[in-house]
């Protein structure tokens, strides 16, 4: 679904100044870095972490929306939601593949997710109690994801940038789908309008937190910007998102739950109220309402599937052996 | 002869099969054993839900009483759903899910092929032409998994054998023709399921042979779904499926 402002990467690196300068020169010429190119260890590590977190977010992100597939209110909605969640799985798949080009296996990354070592986006640690949450996630969460990911299409690392181009196309479709759900609710009964407003209240602030800590507190932004892994600061993207989204809320006749939200004629952007960073820190460190449930569900799927994966491997070995025997017999 | 109102119940039987099995597959979303299977299970679920949607819309049109696809899918009583028992069986483990899919697809792929080739209902033949391709994929995919699990590890072989014992008894209903179905067969709308039995037997036997699975001897086949006599899991499935439509009646989503 989307990458968050990167959580806790270590971009320290030990290469010679000459090597780093040559690498930086390539970056500055806007050349794409490909998997077999020489690259600083810190660059590789930062990307593995970022792409890994992004992939994990797609996979964990299937759960809150998956919560409504069996209860979707119409056949059309049911099919669209299942297809959307399937898209997220697909994003996970090619992001894991992009990370694998940097020498880390999907199994390793999965283990890190399941053990709680690897992070994923904080947004998926909130529950989806109503159908309107599905609309709000599409509209706001996928909307924020697009803001984050459009610049990633120009990321200096080739496989990541190319994966993002396809991901962004799909996310943009998801975002419109989510907004259309909200529109249907906003034009519906009083009960439906209220459901939509409550979902907006629930998802507004967590969506703003998706862009990561404020620039003054973001520890890994500078180096990532210099290496052109990211192109805009967390606060810049957050402002852009707010400015794009507030008129959409107005069009729906819904109220953004920020009394301090104010149009700034000078900057041509909305100024927003104080974000509760203590909530963000709590969720990132494992204390959101759904953190434990999400990891439990991922672990259960993985553990329940162990015998299936073993069976597939065992069967593949048997087939290979049989072919070998058949070939020897033929010779 | 084009489709007439008396054909509606026969079309709904098939639509219900697709809806209920599609719903069951969608329950896997986020919980599959590997990422590739997340994609595959969702794909198969989407195919079936798409088929259900086309069939409900078609039945609603023939019926001409203003019932929409959603009225038919979400707003009938349990007894009015006429899906076979096989498709409502709970997912169980991956062996149960894949075997259920295999049994169903082994029937539906040739079924749709014959509808596409010979139905007197042109709309139905059109739905069938697309559905046949989809079911051919389901058959290949589920058949490969039955083989992998049947001839995989000791544990997977045991689980596959358990699934066969559990589910084989629900396959008889695929070949039964309800009075509504018999009428549709007589007017050339649908093929006689009995005519597909030999081919189904062959498909199952070929895969079981490769999977090192034994064909069970089932003396009494279970039936009831086509008469609206469902198992206890069905009510729970419908409680979820119908939740929004029942909790907020008459609203647009």
C-alpha cells in the first residue's frame, strides 16, 4: 500500500571518500543504480530496510481491509475489495523481489516481520470497525501512499523506481475507488453520512502520521535525500497531501477533524494543528490497538502454511529425482 | 427456445454455487500459506464472484420482477439458496480448500464448455465461454496442488487423504438434477450433469493416481443443498455475507 517515512535506518558507511564521491557523482547525474553496480554499504542497507518495510506494509495492509471482504455490502463492492487487497499482495510480491536484488531473501525478510524485528507502516495497526473505514482507507491511506510513492518512481535505485511506477498506477485506482465509496456514503442516509464522518475522524490523523516524523525530528532524511532515495521531506509531502485532500473532504460535505486547520494565503498550503507524536511513537513501538493482532495473524498464516510449503518442496524434489532416474535409464 | 421464467431457479442453482464458493475462497485473503497462493486464491474467488454476478443479473432479467443481482445474492432466506453442499463446506486446511476446488472445477469446466457450445440461451452461452476458461485454470491449479500435497510429505499426504474422506461424499450432488434443472435440460438450456460423469471420474482418477491418493468407497453420498437443506455452516456464512444488507436495509452502497 505504501511506504512510510523510513523508520530507523542506519546509513553509516565505511567506503573510501573517492568511492563515495564517484557514487555521488552518478547519483547527481540522475543515473539509475542497478543491483550489480558498486554501491556504498549504507545505501544498500537503507534500501533493503526501506523496500522491506514497504513490502511488509503491503502484506500486513491486507488484513484491515480483508476484514471486510466477507461482509462487503454488494457484489460489486465485494469484487472490487477482493481485487484491491489482491493488488496489495501483488505489490508485496514485487517489492520483495526488488529487495532480493540487493541480496536479502524473502524468507529472511518474512522472518524479521514475524519476529517483530522489521517495521511496517503504523497505519495498519488501527482497526476497521465499519464499512466506511474501507472507503476512508482507500481515500486517505492510499492517497497518502501515492504522495509518498510518486517521488519514489524517480528513486535512484532502478528496481525500486520501476516497481513504483506500476504500484502508483494501481494505488491511484484504489484511491478513486475509496473516494467513490465515501461519496456514496456522503450522499446516502443520515446513518451513512455519520458512518463516513466517523471513519474520517478515525483515519485523518493516522494518515498524516504516515509521512513519518516532522523534519526537525527525522534522523535519516538527509542522507536519503542526498542519495536520491527520497526527493521530498516528510513535512513537504504531508503538506501536499493535506492541501490536496481538504477540498475533497469539503466536496463530500465532511469535516476534517482539525480545528486548527487554516488556509495560508502566503504559502498556498493549509496549516494544520499539532500532530500527537506520542501516539505515533506508541504505535510504531508496538503499542497500537492492533499491533499484536496483526503480527499474530501473520504468524498464524505462516505457521499454518508450513506443512504446505514443505509438501511443495518435497514434491518438487521427488519430481526432480524421478526425472533424473528416467534420464539415467534412457542413457 | 430462449430462456423463460421457469429457467430462473436452474440458473440460480449455478449462481449460488459460484457465490458461495467465491465467498469461501475470499475468506482466505490475508491468511494463505504463501504469497503466490494469496494471489491465486483471490483470483479464483474473483472469477467465481464474477460468474455469480453475471448469472444473478441474467436470472433477474429473465424473471423480470425487478430483483437485482444484489437482491438475489444478499436478500434471500437460507432455504432459498440452492447451492450444492460441497461449496458451502468450510475451508478447513489448504488440503480441504484445494480438493474442494478441484472437485468443483473438474465438473464445472466441462459443464461450461457444453453450455458455451450448445445452450439455447445465448446470454448463458456467453457467460459460459468466459467461465470455461476460468475453470480450466482452477482445475489445473487445484489439481497441481492435490498432487503436490498427496505426494509431498507424510503429513501432507495424511491431510490430503483426510480431505478426500471428508469431501468426496459431497460430490454426488454435482450430478443430480433437481426438477428445475431437469426442465432446463429438457429445453436445451443446460447439459445433463449425468453426461459429464465419465469425464469427471477420469479427471479425478488421473490426478489421484499421480497424487498417490486412494479413491474412497463412499456408500452414501450427501445431498440437500439443491433442495435448500443446508448444513450448519451455511447460516453463519450467510450471516456474514448478508450482514450489511440486513443491518442497513434499503440503502445504496
